[in-house]
C-alpha cells in the first residue's frame, strides 16, 4: 500500500522549494520537525477528547501546542461540530492506496471530512489530500471536505471548505498515474527505453 501523503510528497510545491532555498536546509528541517511534533501532539489531544470526553495538557506541552488548542476551543464554540469518527484508515484495494482521515464530522447540516493542520497556511496540496480521502472513504453522505488550520502562534483557527471533492479526487488520481510512472516496477525501464530511443533518433547516421 502506498500512502496518500507519500504520493503527494513526491511533488514539490514551488513556494515550498522557494522557502527552503530562502531559509536554508538546516533551518527548514528544524521548522518542519517542530511543526510535525506540534501537529502530532495536537492530534493526540483532540483524539483523546473525542474518545474520553476531555484532554489534559502537560507542563511539557509547548506554547505552540497550547495556542493550537486555544484555536480548537474557539472552533468548537463557533461551530459545535458533531464528530462521528477520528483518526481512521481508508484504502483503495485496487490501486493499493491508503490514507488516514483526521476527522469525520457534521458542521451545521453538512457531513464532511476535516483535515487538521498546524502549518503556517492552507496549501493546494492539502486539498488534494482531502480529495484522495474523499474517494477512498466512498461515503455518499459526505458533502464537503474542509481544512481546519490551528494557528501555532496566534491561538486562532482558520476553516476553509470545498464542496466539490470529486474534482479534487480527479486531480489527485492524475498525480497518482504520474507517480506510478516514475516509481512503479516498469517506470525506470520505460524512462530508460524512452531516453535511448531519443538518443538514437538524435544520433547522426553513417
């Protein structure tokens, strides 16, 4: 099984490449590691609340984690979401793709897949991730997909939704075909044959 995030991670977003060049690889790794650690802890706390009815911050929890949870509390106050499921696996048996959905919830009258992010902004790749999850989930009752971004610095939240997840899914599976071409068992051979064919065509004849 290939993870959805692995497929999307193969394609580098131009703005992230520019950012990495600007701050340098060492600083980029530091920030990415910190963000990932914060995200893992925030997901754990929200999941604990859903399962046990409450979550408990620890003294060791960073300011970034506390800010994210402040945003989470405000989100709940504003939207009163009904959470149906969290942190569960979905897969496409034929294509051998697997993903993990952060949250399935009803907001207002719409049932949606929500991806929880602690990144600095909502990016295009986040929507493609949700498009993949929508397809893998195969639930006709899902009307929207949404990104809930919990701000690490300001203690605020940002919620954006998309009511055409099928289109996002189509784009994701187009990338999947490209990923398979380059990484599948015949991808390297096909590329080599194509390159050899080009070289032969460009070579002067005797």
